[in-house]
C-alpha cells in the first residue's frame, strides 16, 4: 500500500492536505484514492496506460466521518483499534485515548460508533464496507460479490 501526504497552497495561501492511497486488494492497481482533508472528500481516480487520470467516484464526508476514515484506511488491510479511532476523533495522543478507554469505555466506544456509523452509505459508492471487529475495532473491506 502506497501512502503519500502532500500539501498544496491555493491562491489565498491556505494549505490543503492531500493523502494519496493505493490500497492493494481494496482497489485495482490502476486506481488511487485521494483524500482531501481540508475539504473532507475522498476521490477515486483511474489511471490509464497513457498516463491520463479519470475521476471514478467522489464522496464528501462529515468532519467526524473523515476523522475516523483516515485511520481506518491507513490501517488497511488490518483492522483499526477503537483507541486509535478515538484518538483521531478527538485529536488526542494515543496514550490519552487508551486512558480514556480504560476510564470510560462505554462513552468512548459510543462516540466512535456514532462517527463510524456515518461511513457505510458513502463507502458503498466505492464498493467498500466497514466491519466491526468485536471488542477490538473496525475494518474496511470490499463488499463481497453476490
């Protein structure tokens, strides 16, 4: 899986962070997912053999949806721990997230569940789903062919 982060400046000097992902096994090798963290969009591009790129799909996510989507995709093909999702959701250091999970597990899990619950409809457009790993975290995977 290739991951690259870049920043670009727009005409007004604002920085926009882009995260480029090629998720082997989740997408064909000629496709790339670009996350625009500032705009909270996920755009799937198809790369042709002659170097052209075509947009296949684009989805806009809620702020909390994007905060949990990034670590889920970065953990792929493995699952992402509840603590990592909670830390990303609230911009906490991981040790603080672990502490919160020990002290108030039900509340922290509820906030993670709520954020993750905003993803399925948007991810379906890419052919993906989120699966809960009981007691551990969540996993992004391709929707099985029927």
